[in-house]
C-alpha cells in the first residue's frame, strides 16, 4: 500500500512540474522600419528633404505596402543670426541636443504624402538609386532666426506607424538668388556656358552673397551632376567632355561658401543644346603630284580629326573651270593614282577631307601635273 501511494505522489509531482509556465511575455507589435538615408539641406529659399522608403517591418518581414509618409517639423527660435562660413561649417559638426521624446512632444505634422502621390515626389538621386524628395519653403522674413528640425514616419495600410527617423537640423543661411540668363555656345572642342551674376539674396538684401559657382549637366534620360571639381570664379565655364549628337541640359548655382558642403542658391533656369557637328575638318596639307608612265600619283599629309571619314579627290583640265569628283566615295588612304589621264595634257588637282557627319573641308591649294610623251 505504501509503495502504491509513493508511486502516485511521484507521478503527481512530475505532472505538475511539466505544466509550469514562465512570466507572460507581451505580444510583438510589427511596425514598419524607419525611413532610410534621410538627408536635409538648404538650397536657395528651400530646405530639400530626401529619403528612401523602408522595404521591411521591424521583425525583418517584407513591407508589402506603405500607405503614407508623414513629415514632422519642430521650429526653434535662435538668439542671433549666424551668417559666416565658419559658422555654417561648424554646425555640421555639432550634435543635435534635442531628445526624441522632446521632439515628439513639441513637433507638428508638416506634410502627409499619400501612396497615390508617391510618383510626384519620386526622384533619381544617382545612376543606381531612387528615393523621395520634399521641398520645404522658408519664410521670406527672419529666416535665419529659426532652426528647423525634421523627422519622418512611415505608416502601413493597417495604420501601423514606424518610429521617428533620425532627426535632422537645418539652420538657414542667407544665400543669393540663382544666376540669370544662362546661355550656351557650341564650339568644335567645347560647349561654352555663360551666365549673369545675381544682384540680390533670397531676403532681397544686396550685394549678392556669391563666392563662386557650380555647373551641373545632364543628358537626356539622366540626372544632373556637378561638372566642376573646384568652385568656378568666373561667369563662364567650358565643358570639353561632350559628344556630338547628344542633347545636353545645363544649370548653374551660386555658392556662398568656398568649399563643400556648399551653401547653394536655387537652380538657374536650365538651358538645353543639341551638340550637332557642323564643323568641317581642316583642309589637307602637303599635296604632292608625281607623273608616272601612264598615271599621275597624288600624296598628302594625314588629317588628325577623330571623326574623319576620308578624302575626296578633285580634278579639272587646263581648259575647264569646274572640278570633277574622281572618288564617288571618300577614300581612307592619303594616296591616289589617277589612271584616267592622257599624255601631253595638264591636269589640276585638289583634295578635301570629309567627316562622318558629312562635313567637308575647303579644297587644298591646287597642284598641276602632266605626262609628257617622249
């Protein structure tokens, strides 16, 4: 009997141990990840916000649909104006002191971008990446007396919101209005860009705060990229790295700082040009004639144009005024033998060079020769 009771209590204890549970865990709430690659910079009278939408939830699962993006803003009044270049450089190194909790309490909802509006804000940032861009318009008065702090929230179709993105602070500066009257001129070896210096700043003060200029270019279907490595000090720039047949657009911005990060104006009005090759090759030089037994041989110096197609050979007889073309198609060699000649007749020759776009040079200086019958 005692043995039976002992076995019974042992089983009871083992069963109670198997059913023991730990502390209750809160359910995992799945929310979108934060917006990525968030950047903010002033350009002219606007603050440009750029970011990439997340592709996953906080647990790493795929975020299939974003309902909207919220842009939150906190404006802080500054005690004094800071307009020097040193101050603008220094603020890049100063960490943001406001906490996320304080930002949450004091910020306001600036803009809601709904899913159907995403195409209006989508931009190509560089050759391989796309993202979104929002432009915040600064007030005309006292724009340097405030600091603007931005953060983003991402909301999915179930209205689940991400945490705030990193907070970005911008202290606006007085920069100039954009350059005016950008004009383009095509030359054989360059595209020349010229513009007129602005007279005022964005707050209508003068003279314009201009330390130099940056020139941006794009081809059809591409994005604008800066051409100059250092700040341009003149009101013109030569683009030597171009291809004939391409369509290019250019725009120019002023900079109120000497080096990167540049405090730039807004974009100038873009100017467009078709780089059409209408430039003829140089006229060939060094034409020499030599009479053979039954032909006249021509030789000349080689042209150096990269787009050279070949040469045309022209001839007229002593009694003729007009030259006749001896080569139906341009020849690549710089030598030609004319076998369609008769003895005791003087022939006058000239050469032209032709490029792949059909542009033809002026004729060389005329040379004459005849085959004398012995």
